[in-house]
C-alpha cells in the first residue's frame, strides 16, 4: 500500500499485487492448460510455478516485489 501511495507517477493504474508463485504444486503452464483448455495463446512465458497474474506492471511502476509468500 505504501509503495502505491508514495510512488511518483501520474494517472490511474490497475496493478496486480500478489505473490510471484502460484503455490499449486504444478507448473503454471500446465495449470493454465488444465483449467483453461480453450486458451491457445499466452501473452508471456510462465516458467515453473511463476504467477499467472503478472506483477510486472507493479514491479515497473511502483518498484513492487513480494516480501512474503504464502507457504505450502
């Protein structure tokens, strides 16, 4: 919250603020294929168990990096 309030940018930006991993114990690409079988094209690679909800915009705009993780 603090980074969002103190970052220097203008305008309105929607950001995903979540963990960097999926914690499903299976690779993200396989997870996507299992739950969204009709999706054939992905906007980015999802190596390993990286999050399917990209936090790249938050990383760039407000220097966000997850400090804590949801343990399995």
